[in-house]
């Protein structure tokens, strides 16, 4: 599932917004309105992919966030750190981070990789970011450096 999905769906409702007055509230309401149908389509696509992936993939131990900030280079080679998001999941949960189709090389040509699972996890991450940032930015009473970073990311995810 997508953490924060219920709040995102609520924000996408027809009568959402209007009660927050913080520095990002009006902009967030405009961005949500401009992207409402796109986000609803993304949620529907995620649900469709999740149902398919559940039936077609093998579960393995996955890290969950194998991006560059979670890799330390040691004498023995690269080491993944920050295992607080470890889960049993399809291997694609970690492979989707790789650019383009380089995930094909990560596991070798003989390993079955689900392109639907890759798409699902890419979509999940985007939806999770939106679900996380929308209520935070909409309700923020004042701007902070962290919120400045968040609003810049949301501007990329939800163009006007």
C-alpha cells in the first residue's frame, strides 16, 4: 500500500481545502486541483499493478531505499546501510531505483524481473512523496528550510 494514502485521497476530494492559511496552503490547493485527475489515475494504476505483482512475483529480503545516501564505500566494496525499511517483497522493490533499464544488469540476464513491479514501485514512491508532502505543506503554519526543500520537490511532482 501507500503510506498516507487516506489523507491523499481526502485531499483529492471535491470539497478539500480552504481551511488552511499557512504559506503553502493556497499553492498546494492549486497544485492538487491541477493534478487531481492525474493523481487519481496514478492511484488506480498502482492498484492494478499491485494486484498483478502480488500474484506473479517471488518475495525476497529487500532494503527499501538503496539510493546513494544509503551506500557506504568500504575496502570490501559498497555496503548498504540504514536498514529500517527492510521488508519481504519482490526484488523489484530495490531494483526500481536504478536508472533506465540498468536493473536488468543488477540481477543478471537469467533472473526473471517484472517490468510491472518496477513500474509499480516507481509509481508507489511518487505517490508516497505526494501523500507525505501534501498534508504537511498544506497545514504548515510557517516556512522552514525543510519545508522549502519539500515545496521544491512538490513543484516538480505536481506542476501547474
